[in-house]
């Protein structure tokens, strides 16, 4: 235990970069103290996070976040997390991202991250690297919203006929009528948005884009 404490002090004092310091602190939280020195003890490898939010509208001043969808992925596992309604808090979001290096979005620099910053009072760009895949699309003459780019690249989508406006309706159907089917459909829509970010990144890398 003393060894781990000394490591934490050294790491946090030598690395002044805020993003790196935040990452190192949370990497240390994954060390199982009782397992140090035992066979099989391990540190959790860092994740990339693919993030997409659903909201009640486009204005962060008036509208609210309804779902934060995050897929945590590395070479060994993928893990889907969805923070819904009252669970979409600053603490829960940072806890979910505690072992993340880079956050990937589509148009996140103009929408998702500023919206989160205003509503939850956390600027994710201060804590994590952020890569907006929309800019890579532009460099490859792929323009339009995420679904338009999906169609151009042949990325399949199981749910058809659902977009941002329908996502708002589904949320209010759940809020007003406690319609669980509406909520489940909203969550499935959000999950597809998030998972397709991984597919988009893979296709862009095959074009020669550097997304790391």
C-alpha cells in the first residue's frame, strides 16, 4: 500500500499536464492493492470512449440531456454505458470515463461536449483528448450529418426512420406516459449512434486517416 501511495505522489508531481495527471490518477484507482505482487494482478488498460448524447432540443440553455451513451473500447473488450435522465450527472460521467484516454465523437466539438459543459459543468476537453471524426470526414469529402455519412460509406443501421426529432418524442412519451417501449427504442437508437462511431473510425483509418 505504501508503494502505491508513493507512486501516486511521484506521478502527480512530475506530470503537470492536467489531462495526463487526471488520467494517471484514475489509472491508479484500478490497481487492486491486495493483488500487488500476486500472480494475476493487473492494471486495467486504458479505453477509447465513443460518445453521443440525446437531448430535448438543440439549445443547451433551455434543453436538457436525456441520454449520454458511451462505448468504452480497447483491444480486449467493449463496454456500453448509458446514463439516462437523472443519472446523467457530472459525477457519473467522470466515473464512467475514469480510465479513458481519448473521446471520439461526430460533431462533438460543436454540440455534444459544449452541451455537456453547459448542463453538467464539466469541460471534458480539459480532462481528456478529444477527436471529432466529422473533421476527418470533411478531409475525405464526406459531408452532412452522421447518418448521411453512414449512407455514403455503406454503414448499416438497423433502426430506420428515427432521427433527432423522433428521439425527443420518444423521451417525452416515456416521461409523460411512462412508456417503457419508447425508452427502450430511444436507448437502442442511441446505442446504434455510439457503436457506429467505432465503425466510422475504422473506415476512416482504411482511408489513411490518423485517428489516434
